[in-house]
C-alpha cells in the first residue's frame, strides 16, 4: 500500500518539479542576459496558458465531457478581477495584495458562473454539451461587449446601451466602456506570481483527482450508469468538476488581464478561437494527463515562436504573414495529426510495438 | 422479517406492460434465482429494484424499510447493490480505485480535506485502502490492485464487479447473469464463489441466470418470469419440474 502512495506522490512531485525547474531556467536566462525579448514577452502567457489547459483538462480528461466555453470563464475572471483592480487602484496601493484579492474575486465569480451555466448545460452529453458550452462562451463575450459601468460620487451606474446613458455626474469615470473595455490597467502580473498560480492550480487539480471526490468524478467519466448504481451523485460531481475548472480559468483570465494595459473582449482573446486553442493544448498534452497540459502549451508556443523568428530572419514575409494570420490553421493541423496518431490502426500498431518493446526491456 | 418483500410491482413502457404484478419475498441469507425467457422482464425487475426505473404500481420493502420509488442513490445507500449483464467497470481507473469508489458513501470527508490532506483525509483513505485490499484479497485480485480495470481478463472483471458491489456494504446483492460468457469450468468456480460470498459476507443474493446448471446448483428458491408476470415460484426443484415452466422456458 505504502509503495503505491509514494508512486503517485512521486509522479506529482515530478510535475511540480518541471514547473519549478522551468521557472529557475528562465530566471537564469534573464539574469545572464540570454533572454530574447520575444521570449520574455511569452513568460506570463506561458503561465496562463498552462493554468487554462490544466483547468480544462479537469473537465475534458477527468470528467470526460467536452467543453468549448472555457474562454468564456476566462473572460469572466478577467473582467471581474480588473474591475476590482480599477476600483481599488487608489485605495490599495500595494500591487501584490491588490492583485491577490483581484485573483480571488476573479476565481470566485468565474466559479459562480460555472455553477450557473453548469446547472442547465450539464444535462447534456457529448457533442450537444460542446455546442451549448460554445454558445455560452460567445454569449459571455458579447454581453461584456455591451456592458457599460461607470462610477461617480453617487456610486456605480450600469447600462447596456452606451456610456452616455449611464447618466453620471460630470466628475464620473467610465470604468467598463463597452467594446473599448477597460483601459489603463496597472500591470500587476509578474512571472513569479504566474508561476505560483500555476503551482496552486496543479496542487488543487492533482489533489482533487486523487481524492474521494476525484474518484467519483472519474467514475462518471468511465461509466455513468455504474456510478449511479453505487450511489454516486452524478449531477453534484459534474457540477463540482465544471465549477472548479471555471474558477481556475478565472484565475487564468485574471492573470491574462493584469498583463495588459487595455482589456477588451474580442473574438481573438475570449472567443471560440481561444477555447479551441486551449483544447489543442489539452489534446496535445494528452487528455487526462495533467503533466501533459503543463508541457504542451509551452512547447507549442516555443516552436511557433521559433518558427516565426526564423521566417523573420529569412525575410520571408509572405509565409510570416500567412502564419501569423492563420495561427488557427496550425492548431487545426496539430489536432488532426494527433487524432490520426492516437486513433489510426496503423499508428496504434506501431505504438504498441514500440511500447511493448519498452515494457519488455524494463522487465 | 424478510430481507426483501416486493408486492404487485409493475411498470409500462408506452403501451407495453413490461412487468405486471411482480412479487417476491427473499429471506435473509437466502440465495434466490430469477429465471425466464429472453424479454420476460428480468432485468427490468432489477432496474425497478435499484431505482433506475420508477415503478407505476406496487411496493418494495428492504429489511422492513419502504424504498418504493426512491432514487438510485438512496437505494444504494439503503443497501441494494448490483452487477450488470454486460460488465460495467470504471475501465480507466485502477482495480483498487474501482473498489474505493464503491465505498464513496461510507467514508466521507470534504473537498477541502481532500485537497489539503488533513488528518481526517489520511485516516479515511487508510481505512478505505485497508478495507479495499481485504476485499481484493478475498476475490484474488490483490496482486493486480494497480492495474487498470480494462486490462483484467474477463473472469476477473466479473469478480471485480462483484467486489465493487460489496464495497457499498449492501444488505442485498443483485447479480445479473453472472455466468454469461463463461465456460463450464469458470461457471463452476463462479458457483463456489457465490456460495462463498453468501457465507463469508452473510449476504442475501438474488440472481438472474440462464445457465440451469448454476441455477439448480446454488439457488434455494426460484421465481420464473414470463411476459412480465410471475408464472411459478417456490423451491428450485419444484419450479424446474413445473410443467408450465418446462413448456414456456426449459423445453421438453
């Protein structure tokens, strides 16, 4: 018994270790002046991509349901946390404390949205669930685009029409300005905080999967009817996985937003493309494989970044333009290749041959 | 008092009366068989007993407690566990975890306790590990505790399913065609095992089976179901020699 526990703990320790070693390597690079500017710009994105991929893996890999609305929860976390930061900009001057509170607010509100959306949506399964979560993600993005919130001496004003209809005093300040979003955000996010958030996300997800509740969630994935027959409350555990995942996506969104000076909800950052991109990370890293979700976003981004820079050096502007315009095309191709790799009979045969060879050598 | 007392149980699907006026009384520690031709409604009776379907008539008393129309979760907590005709294991989970999920409602701790590994978490997990390993030892699966359930051979999957059902600490165990797909030798081992489970866990067992060797070998009483209605019931030899049962099911 003891031996097995330590084996699981060892696997988890390796995952934490990868993150910490990655962090130290990056610190070393920047301390010795070897960090390129494009790479240093990717450090915080790495953190929120990993958080988003790990949290989506909780729904896709552990619960076994396909959700395409992850960017919607990220959007909720981003806007609610930045709204708090803007309101408290002059009240709490310590940026770290302000950011921690903003993160908690972003996570909690995103998790509440997860519950609210999860209650009607989780009655569906498979493709239907994917379609409806996709729709909810788009709805959240579009709602944020018509949201106007201002503040003056009398308090907060809301409108869904335009900033004039807020009816504020002359001294009022528009905080959320519809499609223009929120401007002048203090850049509270740092790489160190990002890495700590990645570690917290991993801690929550890995520990959850290895607990009584995590087993219940996995049992629903493997066989819902059998899970019900042994007294598992299917609705409760589906909602739990969905809302924890949404809350963690909220943290990812908050980290994303505090790395920008202007936050607006566009199809590019909170739309369908973002949800698909996170899904590509999850699939590339392996569905249900948490460590894979840590590695995949970083590797994929590094490869793309390297490729783009190579093209830039070669002065191949046509290819460069095409690639940066069609990032989604690259992701689509990656998805198709992975699908072929994991499901084509020829590939399965090949993998089994290689795998069995390894197993024999170990024995 | 009887362990299970069912009276006048019935359900319709559309215009089809799938089960009508079904009744059964099973005493504690009894090994009871439910037989009948394909489509007679045997599995439907199991689904009614475990709360998958809600009966539109009749009553179900488990150990004196009325569980008619309760949800499957409540019925599992009340003490009915089952296996399935086509094996339903948690295939991507380890053999040990399959059994531990079965103990879900007996060892509780909060989500936060699970995340922060509080002393309660450690205590409950250790207890679950210990109890699960004991069960696995009984079913000769202990050395495969870490294997994925889907990698077990067929016979062991059947045994694991029974182990998981027993992990819910039931009063009544329902086995849906436990010998399906087994050769005579495996069926013989299965018969010994069912008897062993009854004696070792002091269990009451109701099973559906088409294999008459198994039925006549281990069942003390039988109910024969035909077109959703009870055609015959009583001691095994009586039912198997009943002329109506022979015409409707066994053949001359």
